[in-house]
C-alpha cells in the first residue's frame, strides 16, 4: 500500500541508536492516514522524505516561536508595570514601532513577519522598557539573538550589561582610559566599551577580562558616536 501525504517535521531527536523524527500531518490528511495506519503498526515503513527547499527557506526567514514568546512576555511585563491590559499594550507597541522606525508596512504581524523584523521589534520594545523604567521579568539579554544590540542599548541608557542597574563605562583591553589617558580629552568613539555597575566593574578588575566576559556572556562593543 502506497500512501502519499504532505507533512512537516515537527521535532528531531537524536537517540543513542538512530534518530526519532516526529511528523505533523495536516488536518486534511488525518482521516486518510487513520484509515490505513493501523495496518502498519507492527511493520517496517519506507518513508521518502522530500524537502521543499524554497518553502523551508521561507520558513526559516519567518518569526520564530521563541521570538513570538519573548515579545508576548515583554507585553505582559509592560502591562503589569503600567496597569493596562496586555491587548492594549500589544496594539500600542505595534503602532509606536511602525510610527517611530523605518518599518515599511502599515502593520506588523506577529504571525507572519520576518525574523529580522521580529528582532527589530524586540529591540524597540526593550528600548521602550529601559526608557520608561519597566521592570522585566526575564533578563533582557536573553531576548536578543545577537548580544551587540543589547550592549548598545545598555550604553545608551547607562545600564549595567550584567545586572541592569545604573552603570559606568568600562573601556576594554588596550582601549582602557587611565594610565596617562585623560577621559575628558580622549576621543573614545572608536574604543571598545561595556557599561557596568560599580560592583561588576570591580569584579572585572579582579580577574582576566576575557574570563569575566565568558562568565556573564557579554562582550564590549565599539562605542561609536
């Protein structure tokens, strides 16, 4: 019996011996599958896996479930902090994002927007939270796929990249100010920096710089203008 149906790979798990692949079947094919599946419960199956490269590429470019989860968690934090309901916060943040960025469409869909658009939206919401003192339930660093935009937000808002409290700028490695370099006269726009509170700044000076960065999974970035 040959049964041809369209599925998507839902989960892949590597086992000690072999691999377990879970397939998700669309509702249109469920009845057909149910008619014949019990005839094969104790038999070997030959499965022909054909990948639609274009479809998979498009899927990879879309907002991820993890990004969507983080966005809604940020909505919840803002709602809890302001006393507004989550749906109104969602609409307001989407409107603010469209009005205050270079977003090219009139609406951002959290179901179909691109991965890059979702990343930019997350960065915008966290910038808003920093600006208005919103307490976030999860460390904002975890919302970024790339650590550099997070460090830049911390520099902008003078927040410690490790713990989020008020920070001072640490100049990393050979860019360190002091030892003859006057911070009032030196142009540090090309220097690598990271904002740290006094406690974490002191901790950094107590150990090799690379060890500190690895411990907290942060890194200095070029300050810029």
